[in-house]
C-alpha cells in the first residue's frame, strides 16, 4: 500500500443523518430507528439506552435530542461544530466527551465523535456514517446478545465505546506502517521518481494529524480516570486498560515520526550522493579535455609559419597526424588513470 500525497484533511461533512436507538436490558435488546425529529423519550426503568447518531447534517435532530434528554446547549453546539479537540466536560445532568475517530485510505483522516453520558443513557453523534466506524462489532453484540455481560451503566457503556475508538487506531497504524516501510524501500531503490519527496511530506502530515488527535485524547482519558470524574471505580479500572492502549499507540506514532524524519534525511542524502556522482563524471570529462583544449589553443594562435622558430612542425606533412595522436594518447592515458583510481565505479558499488 503506497502513501499518497494529497493534503491531509478532515473527513467530509455527511449529506444525511441517521439515528438508531438500542434499548437493552438483562434479557433483550430493542433496535429502534428514530424519526428526523428525534421521536420521544425512550428511557425505561431497568434498561440502558444508546442512541447512535451517524452524521451531523440534520442539526435539528441533535438539537431535538438535546431538548428531550436535557442536554446542555453548549454541549449540543460543540457536537455540531466538527473541529473540536478531544476533551471532557461536566454539565449538571450529563457528561460530555469529544474524541477523534481515525480512518486510513492512503491518507489519514479524522472524524469527530461526541458522547453524551447521562444517568441511564448514552448519545453518540459521529461526523460521518456508520460505514467504517469502530462500533459495528459492538452493535452486533447488542443485537445478537453475543456479549457475556452488557454494559448496564452509562459510564461503562461510554467506556466501551471509547475503548472501541482507541482500538480502531491499531489497524490504521498497521496499514500506515506498512506503507511507510514500502516508501522506505522506494527511497533506497528509486532514483528517478520525483514524487518521493511529496509522498514523504504527505507521510509527515499524516503523523502530525495522528499526534494532534492522540495527545488530547490521552489527556481526556486521564481526566475520566480520576476520582470525581463521574465514572464509577469499576469503570475507571477498565479505563486504565484503555489508557494503556492509547499510550502504546502514541509510542508507535512517535516511532513513525522518527522514521519519517529519517526518510527525509535518507532521501536528501541520496539526492546529494547522486548529485556528487554527476559532478564527478563532469569533472572527469572536463579534466580529460583540459590538455586537449590547451594543445588546440596553442596551434590556434596563428603564428608566422615562415620563421624557422615558429612551429616548424606545421610545415611537416605528418604534423597533423602526430598532434592528433598525441592528443588521443593523452586522453586515453587519463581515462586509464581515472579508471584505476575507481572514478568510473557504478553507483550501486558505492556505499551511501
């Protein structure tokens, strides 16, 4: 998989909004498609409610959900503005978390995820559609009851979703790493691909994008893991594992950052080496022709050939052949000398 050069950008704003509610208890899970106005309050005793909103184009749906479930207007506004950093905020009736989901299709793109954590509900609003989001496996577990123990508290459900977001970074980093190593091989082997530099710059922008998403997310998880964050002690134990994952991911990204920097140095060193090879060839050619040019210049001074001291060989019938033979012997002698010194060695034989 090759790293491409287009500008790293956020995922595009979706053209539609879909919302699905998952209301589950100890023995069953109901899947409810919400109407464009958000419907009605779906909370019931002894059940947990997860409202999954894909796309933010229909701002009215999210605003109506805010009125139905008592979400703070500032939190709803942050969910609709798609350039938020990962953060955690506390409001009187709910908590609010912003995270960044990641995608990779030759370049790294980020997608905003807003999570509202109430007493008995969780509402997630993601920037794009559900295609490619990290929650597909969890949805199947809810519908098929394939999970041994479902998260029956809002904070534990929010932790489960955050853990899925963090774990989704691993396959992205694996694909990005494979592309980075393939690019490294191309830098070593390719001599005429002028797109290499642009692709290295594209990889550098991808690493910067990942770091801008991961460091605030790490800080947000640290806030949630503290006592008094609103999360229970049991949930904080699970958050430690999620925090450990994000730290491992950051270590991988920092390693990729160093790899990209070394690729840039390697590419510039390779370009400098090839430039030196070119200059050496030109120097050899110039050196060979310097004595020949000198001889040709001497015989081009147009002295009086009638005087006995002025170039008597010009009157010789073999003068031209003798001079050309001398010039050829000089040129061949210099070529042999340079060859023995190794100046004509192939680029592949030189150690870069």
